[in-house]
C-alpha cells in the first residue's frame, strides 16, 4: 500500500450544537479514488470540509500528505471542488478569470507567467470549456458551471482532488466530460476523494466506497453495487466481500 494522502483518526465535528461526525476514521492512499457515500445529513460534506479546514473538529486528528492539517501549508497540492449550489451565486467574472483564480497558489506574488497561462488553458481544454474563456460565468448552464469549477481546481495541477457532489444537477453530456476528465487525472497519478449520491459514470474509476450513516462509517471497501444508479430504495444489501456479520447498507438511505 502506498503512503496515505488523507488520514482521519477519530474525527468528531458539530454544526451548531448538532453532532455530525462521530469519531470517523478514514485513510486515502496515493493514487486511490475513494467515493464517500451516504444520505443527506450523514456527514459526507462535513467530512470533506473538515479535511480542508472549513469545519473545525472537536477531537481527533487529520493529516494531509503525512502532515497534521493544522501545520499543513502547501495547499497548491490540493484541489477542492465545492458543491455547485454553494459556489454559483452571481459571480461577476469570466470563465477564464474564475479558472485563473485556481492557479494563484502556484504563482509568484500573484504574477502570471507563461507556464501559469498555459496551465489555465490546459485546464479549460480538459473540461471542454476553452471556447468559453471570455464568457461571463453567470451565462453558463449548470453543467458548464460545474466544468468551470473543476477546471479551477485543475489549474494548479493538484496531487489531490477533493470533489463535493461533482455530478449533482449536471446533464448527461457534462457527466461524461467530467468522468473523462477524472479518468485523465487518475491516469496521471492524482488521488481523488469524491462525495457522491450515486456512482453513475464514475463507477469504473472507484477503488473504494466509504459509506457514512449518522456521522459513522458503516462500510469501507469495494463499491456496493446496490448504491449505483439502479439501486432499489428500501432494500438491504451486504457486499459479497464484506465480512460476515457486516451491517446491511440500506440503499433507501442513499437515494
């Protein structure tokens, strides 16, 4: 097994006074693609936001690339794609400007050199948005906007990609573009942590699925087939590779 890129040990977190993460353990190794699955309110988004420091933890430890998160400073190694609903409100900027903002961590004193401009162009090409570089972001469709958010994360050429519901509300054509983009990143050695409701076209890329319920990990292993696109709500499922006595995964909670 390669070295861990993300490590959570006994992490607990609250939103307001409501417990959301109840002592979760999670390790993502270099080169892995891990899907974080679960119902709304299960703690998926809180988990990824705690990893990048947006949500404080009450107890436990988080490490990035072997460094405690509180001391981690090399954020250019991490690309984060938030939920589109939390990142889409009336941005008065062009597509190119938004994607270029993701490159700032790699620049010297915020000054763009030819290599930085090339990285921005490459990121736009990867998501099929190079021809929209001068368009205002608020003129884009939902799927196009999601592509721009992903290009922004790719512009810094991160080693680790953390993506929160990248397929939510995205049309099929954009889903296929995003799946191909991720396939390319994985082929280049990127490590990926995805928050998903269903695996969809990303299923062939997923190495492990971690299922949360009520802030606890109830499955960590091969992706359960029953949580894919064709899951039947209300049915219990234990993955054939799960240990004897493993708790069933209720697919109705994942719909």
